């Protein structure tokens, strides 16, 4: 085992059909895990070999393994034991009550993988019996009966996020209203209440990235009051996004052409928002290069 493989971690997500594996897989991907879905257990060894060769470029990998693996599934416990001699492996087992699983299958109008010619409960019972020993041997058992998809994703994030991981990634975007409002913006604010540097000849050819323009914009009456108030208003919104498991948000600031005022305000707001807990910020200027 190499020094790199000692830092690598593998998570095997398994459990009852309908208990939330897809939700868990999506939450892990949002945390930066490399997720492989519907993997036959016999493919776990080659996957680990791939991870070891990849080194630190694939430090955290999750494999979703379930009853769809058919005959391979009976070998899962033995394969997991063998893997633990070379890589840090944890097994997460997702479960739910029979009544909840029946309701979930009925809501999507799909049969249980083991149902055959029987009822949903027949399939659930057969799966539960087949997985009983694996459930007992799992490192983490999560009962999702009383969790909606957002609550389950939040639980996974809290359990498997690395220290310092940002719960919410915010894109601060400047734009020009004359080119249209960004269709993917979650929140939009208007910077046109400030004087336009375009009408000052020595500033016209510059942008909000230039210090002289930024100083001009931010020194105008109401500019810093807006920044202070907007950040204060955003604090509960961004905290609520994290509680509701919204992992990405775009906050757009517009001015006429997207070159001066919006750019300067985006830079200032980005610095302030990046200081909020659990938030990582990136900056995008949609229309800065336009004439």
C-alpha cells in the first residue's frame, strides 16, 4: 500500500431499495466524492486498484451497490473484508420501514427489483432477509423513514463533509441590463441607483476592476449603505439555503452595461459574503468584455 492510498477513503453505500441511495449519491458528489452507481460487488477490487493508481487525484470515492447486482450481491461482505486490508472502507446502510418503502415505490409506480409476480411487500421482505447480515455488519445505518430528500442530503453532508468544506457555493455575477437579466440568477439587485462612471471621460474606458472606478462607485452616497444592508439581508437567506440543502446560488448585480458599477459592487460584496460561515464565493463578469 502506498503513502497515497493511506489517505484514500472508500464509501460503500448500500441498503434497501427505495431508502434513498440516489439522494445520498448526489449529496456525496456535491461534497466532491467520485461516485459510481450500480456497481457489481466483484467490480469493487478493480475500482480500488484504479483509485490507488490515481493517487491523490481520487482521494474519496463512493460506490453505490444494491440488490440490482443480483448474484454478485451475495459476495459483497467477503469483498468488503478483503478491501479493508488496503484502503479505508466504510459501509453505509440505508433503511426504512416497510410502509414507507411501499409508499415510495407506489409514488413512482415502479416494481420492487425482487417482486417478481408477487406484491411489493413480497419483494421488500425478500430483500430485507437477504440484507440482514450486511446491515448488522455496516459501519453506519441510516433510517430514512422520517426524512425527506433534503433532510437526508443534509444529514449526509454533515456526516461526510471534510473540515472547512463550504456548504454553499455562491457565484457573484455582474451583468448589464441592456443585455438581459441572467436566467440562472437566484437573486438580482440593481446598481443603477448610483451615478454612471461611463459619463466621466477619464473613467469611461476603464472598468469596475480598476481601483479608480471602484473608489468612485463605492464613495457615492448610498453605495456602502447598500452593501452593508444587502449583506445583512443575505445572511439569513444563505444560511437558509444551507439548511434546505441548496448547494449553489447565483447572486447577480446589474448596471446598464455591466462594466462599471455592477463590477465594483460585485467585488465588494464578494469579499463580505466570503466571510460568512459555510460559504465559498466565486466571481463572474458576464458582460465585461462587451462594447
